[in-house]
C-alpha cells in the first residue's frame, strides 16, 4: 500500500451534525435538501446527499466532468437529452457523462435520496425548469 500523503487526517461527522440545508429554489422544483458529505478542504470531489420529496426534481442541467448518482432510498426518475426517461430505485447507480443534458428527481408517489458524486466544479444550470406537464408525462 502506498503511504498516505502527510497531513491526511480522518474526519468523522455524526449523522446529526451533517449540515442539511434547503436546495436553491431557483434550480429545483418541490422540496429538496442537500446534505454535504465532502469537507470543504477536500478539493476535487463534491459528495452530496440529496433528499427529494415526492414529485421534487432538478431543473435541466449538465456536469462538467459527469456525475455518479447512487440511489440510497426511494424511487426516482432521470430524463436524458434524447427525451427518454429511466426509472431507478434504491441501490441503483446512474452515470451522466460530461456535458450530458439531464434532470433527475423523485417519483410522484415516493421520496428519493441519492448521493451525487462529482468533480470538475459546479453544476451548469440550463434555462429550462421541468414543468408539471413535462414531469407528469413520465408518470408510470
Ligand atoms: Mn445531474
């Protein structure tokens, strides 16, 4: 095993100390909460737990280096740039390629929490919100 860089220190954050906060309403529809998991001094990886209430979803967006979503609980939807929608549930993994236009969120009748793992900087938000009409087209 290679030696860890000097200065690395383990950090343990108790569940109740994760600083959950409302997601920015200008980029989401419905109630969404962020639980930041990566420490501010950890450059490179942005690890975020994201809790969506039923029906809540992101706006259309892209990620400069792509995004791994790991679904912790509940059931959700992701829509791809070609218009197709994929349903996912706890334990599933969704990968969005760098620059791939998409949105994700909870199903209408289920909350959903996923981990979002990204590098490369901030989400690039597009102008389009996901209207109720568009979202409801994907109800199963
Ligand atoms: Mn995304």
